[in-house]
């Protein structure tokens, strides 16, 4: 069976230049931590990739360290907040949006249950926009806010948020979905997490940016001195080289992604016309241009998932890292959906490689599936 991938938010197909960089890097020898010529050659490759990723983030090389991906980056930052001795001997007051990815929300909730942080969550309205609470935000030591929600595509309202937080607040963002689809985040964002395979690199590489107030955080993991002592363990140089090659193409990627909005809008118009029982989440808010979350009210979510999967169409159901879990998406429940509606919500996310032919073929299969299950 031929498959059509409409789940780019889970993973984007690698760019040709990223694959070329990966293969070329595999020919190299040595360890970047070694002082001899082979080690220095590997170090040069790391430095080149670091510059490309930092530039794409609107930052400097020294502000970026490499890791295995956004999930690790999120956990690193939570642990760093817990260990930081900068909150006047008090538990840090942490504020996070209810829309955060499970890789961040779960360690935050665990830290709260263990009494290591005070945690407050910003609620979300039915349109997908966050409800900013001025008193809560002004008192926050740390704020976590995803740059673009992976399920609905709704984009963070940085302009309003920045008016409501203290100059001392550590502002952290998981920018996994926004990195290649939007302009760099405001310089006031102190820490940013990104993942290579979400923007044309290869699975297994990612980066964390630390600047401003985030430089006060305590590195949580000890071991080797790699990545300036921030992340112990030999770097995955081949994967990082591919990451750097993809990041070098970031401006073109951002332009190409902006152009996807017309294709996304046509998909939504076609499906809503065929599915009068469906609605789009977040359509009243600014969204990244490739993402559409569609609720099929009255449809059995498990039957929907099976039918779409067996048709050869790949769409998202919940967060990619937790899509096999039986629980409905917490973010969708927070938006007012019932558990049944949350399970019957599909996410269509396009990549720049998605073709009109693929979209038309996918729609020809999706439409009758939804109509049959709704009858």
C-alpha cells in the first residue's frame, strides 16, 4: 500500500541537503573531545553546525548546546529549574500553559507532586487562545509557553505575554513546531527547545538555547565536559551535521511553509463542506500555516483512527509522543472538548513536500470515511 503522510508535525521528511551532510559526516573519524587532528576536525564540524542552528534561532553560537531532541531539552530545563539556587531559598513559582507537550507537562507535574516547585497552569478558551492571568504571571519565577501548539497550530501571543511578566522571570519556550515555520522568537525568550526531525533534519538531534535569565539555571546533569559541560556524552556528530545543514536552509523553509496556508485552507473548506458535523479548532487564532485540527462530532474516535490508518492516510491523533495512549488529549479537553470529541479529533499537518495530488487523493479517502462513521 502507498501511504500519504499528512502528519508533518510528528516528523518532517529529511531535506536532501541534510541527508547529504549525514552521509558525508559518516566518512569522518575521531572524537570531538580528542585534542589531536581527528578530534579537531570533528570539533570543526560541530562548530559549523552550531553556527547554523544558532543563526536560525536568532542567537549566538555560545548560547546553543546540542542534545537528542526536544523531549530531552524539555526535561533538562525542568531539572535545571528544580536545582537552581536563585529563588531566595523558596520553591520556584512556575507558570505553564495547559497546552504544553507531554514531554514537558509530565516532568512539571511530577516535580509539583514531589513538592519541588509551585505550579500554576494557564487555561485556554474554546478558540484555542490562552487566558493570561496578570497577577499570576507577574509573580512567576519561570514561565513555560509553547511557541506553536503541536495539535492545533495556535501561535503564542508573545506581545501580550511580555507585558505581563517581570524582567527577572525566566521565559522558556518549546519551539519545536515553530522553528522552521515562523520567524525567530523574541530575544526576551530566555530558553528555547528545538528538534532536528521537526524541521528537515534527522531523528536523534536537537538543541537548547540558553541566554538572558536562563544563564542563571543550574546544569542538572554531571558527567563528561561535552557541550560546555551542559550535556555529558559524546555528540552525535553525523546527526548534528545533518541538523546544521537543514538549519542553513531555514529562511527558504519559512517562506515555503507560509505558502502552505492556501493548501491548508482548501483542505478545511472541502472537509467542512463534506462533514457538516465537523469543526476546526483554533481557526479564530493565529496559527502556523501547515496545521489543521478537525473535530468530528458524533464519530467514534477509535473507529476513525483505524479506518484512516488502513486507508493509507497518515494523520495525527494527539501528541506524536503519546498518540498510542488511551487517554484523550489533555490540551483538547482543556479547550472544552468532551473525551469522545478529543478522541475523534484528527490533525492534518503538511510539509513543504506535500503535493496537491497527495492532498486530493487523501481527501477522496477521508471524506467517505467520515461520512460513513457519522451516519
